[in-house]
């Protein structure tokens, strides 16, 4: 084990330096592996689930934590609040829905569970790099946080524990109940389907099992199913002989446009089932083109927003612009300043750092529907038994504007990938403890 560097004695105004020093120098293990194994086994009634994860998904969990200063945590919430204020405005919605698929124009009246606000944490504070609507990992990260603790004297003296998780299960279940009430009022919610394409083959299938057990433990009938196995009959959505009330949607066909999703799309658009998250939520939050609106000062001013809200957005979100063939020469000459993302992308697929671009890939970007986002470097964490520093982002799991849980993803390379030794999901600790109380 590499000895941690001494954590300097700093006044509260330098709390960010304490968190940075811990990320740089505290290289011991925070994860209690037996505790995680017990937590997972109890959650799915399967003592072998962690061994299966370690065999098939060896880089799902990191053995160490990430540290964040209280001011940075508060700043992330302020940026989230500012985004939520904009998304609530009719003028913004009109612009965002103008480039959205037809299914997004249907308003089911629900908010959409598990928004993922993903931040890079650099020397200039947190920068919101994207928002996702079916952010994976909340239950996995809840169990990971419960199985983690201070790992060395410097960390123990300087940090507070991860966000309280004692009531987090109830918070998550109540979120699904809230979605149901928004759509169906006081009608009883009986059955929930966790839906994806080929769910057993998905990387986060272990979490589907966690949700299935969680829902059953709270009195719901629950099933994990392939979207292709759903059907519409007598005006309802069915899985075999079971009528489905609510779909926890983990599909990456955000518009429900693919032929294999015809039954789900029909039931959703006919209000025959509650789907969460849904196409409208993705269109309003997660389409990368929306970032061009959220970083356009002229547009933001036209909305009549307070100056403080506009300043928060412009400072907290890297400038994002649409990529057009007409500007090809300019984008190529300045490519090292940009990160290129597909408008409807997810999971860092087909996203490229400009300084790594080849001419061939750049030509493909020009032919696609891409945005360019100003580079905002991720934070760095020196992890145990890993020679090269790992990058990290911080995900805020959010519902109705409120952050439920923070989690980090550690990686090497251009983007998060769950393929890095020592990387994976990691809990976020607030440091220093004296500034994190309350």
C-alpha cells in the first residue's frame, strides 16, 4: 500500500484543497469487500452475486472512493437548480421539442425517474457535461456506499461519510409511487416491469435484479423482461398473463421508435401504461442539442431569467454548439478545444476528444448529428495499486430537482468505460468533515 501524503491543515475556505489532496494522496482501500458481498446477497437473496459480478464485470466497482468539497457539492446542486428552472419554461420546451421525435410530444404528466446529472470536477469547480434520463447504477452505488468507510488516518480526520443511505431504498420506491400518482392518482399500483432489450445480456443486469427484489419487497409484483416480450391486448400492456401497470424503462431507444418496441410505444402513447423515464423527459433533458440552448446567453436572456441563473449556467456548463458542415474548417482547426458528442448519444458511445480525432472520424461527425462541447477536464484520483492516475466524473441521481445520491465513475481513456483496472463505480465522500455537517 502506498503511504498517503500528509493532509495539510487548512482553514474552511480551502476545503477544496483538502478534497484535492485526498484524491491525490490517499491511496488505500475504502471498500469492505465482505460487507459488499453481504449487502448484495441480502438484496437479491443470492450469496453468489458478487462473485458473479467480479467474474463477468471485474471493473464494475472500484475499491476506493472519491472526495469532493462541500462547496463543489453545493455548486452542483445550484447548477441543477438552474437547469430545472429553464426546463420548466414553455419557451425552452418549445425549442427543445422542435428537434425531438414525435413520441416526445406526448406529455404523460410524469417527471421521469433517475435523471443523471454528470459533472467533471476540475480546478475551476464542477462543470455539467451532460444529463441522462435512464441513469444506471443507483442501487449498486447505494450498496457500494454502505460498504465503504474511511481508509486511513488522514481521510478519517478530514472527511464525512457518504450521503446517508439508510432511507434511500424508501426514497427510490416513493419516487416510483410519485410517478404513478401523477399519472393515475389514487388507483393502486400493482405490477412493475423492468424493461430493456435482452436484459440478461446487459452490463447492469445485476441491478435489474436488485430493483426486481426491491419492488417485490415493497409489495409490488415485479418482472424483468425484454421489450419484445410485451404485447397490447384489450387496451392494456401485458407480459404473458400479467397486466403491467408501470414500466421502469431502461431502453436506450429513447424515442421508442424501433419496430421491436411497437407494443410499448403503442401502450405509452395511448396512456395504457405508465412509462418512466419516457421520451418526453429525454427530449427535454438529455438530448445533447439542449446544451446548446443552456449555454446560449442570448437565448437565456430571451427567457427572462434572473442574471444569477444565467451566470450559473454559463459558468457551470461548458459552451456547447451544433456541428455543421459549413463550419468544418473552423472545427477541424480548433478541434483540440472540443469534445464531440452525438445529439442522441448515451454511455459515451461515438463520443470523441478533439485532440484524438482522425480525419476519417471527423468526416463521419460532420455527416452525423453532433454537438461540440468545450473541453472540461475531469478530476483525477490516485487509486490503490494503480500507477497512473484515474479520471473521474460525479453523477448526481436526481428526481424532481432533488439530488438523491452522489456517485463517481473512475476510468482511463477518453470516456467512462468500466474497462479500467482499479476503476468503476465509487462512492463520493464529502471533505472536510467540519464543513460537511448538515
